[in-house]
């Protein structure tokens, strides 16, 4: 691969990473806004989890929440979020 092709690939990878990071910020914002609050623990529980690099590519989980009852909230158990959390947040992010 020539130098120009390598530069184009590097620029493309950088642009894709930037676009994904922006999308991920929107998703995080939407996850937090759709998470019901009583004490705020579940809302504060949303984090990005970056894993170590695998080869030359960064591998990561988009979002995770280790609050023990987040799964129950995501099933729509709260009157504040009867449709759950994750699917509405993804839909809102996609429409963004």
C-alpha cells in the first residue's frame, strides 16, 4: 500500500473513531436521561468500559451499568420508565 493510501486509511479511521465517540456521547446522555431516578444511583451507574487494545484496534463495551437492579429497571418496572431504558435510549440516539 502506498503512502497516500496509508494516509487516507489513517484519516478515515480517525474520522470513524471521532464519529463513533460523538454517537457514544449522545447514547450516554440518552441512557442517563431515560434512567429513572429515586436516589440517582442507577443514573450515575452508566459508564464506558474500555478494554485493552486487541492487536492494533481498540476494543470496548459501549456502555455498562453495574447497579444490581438496572436489569429490573430496564424491563419497565418503574413508572418513570415504563418502556425500559436501553431500547428507548438507542432509538433516541439513532434519531438524533
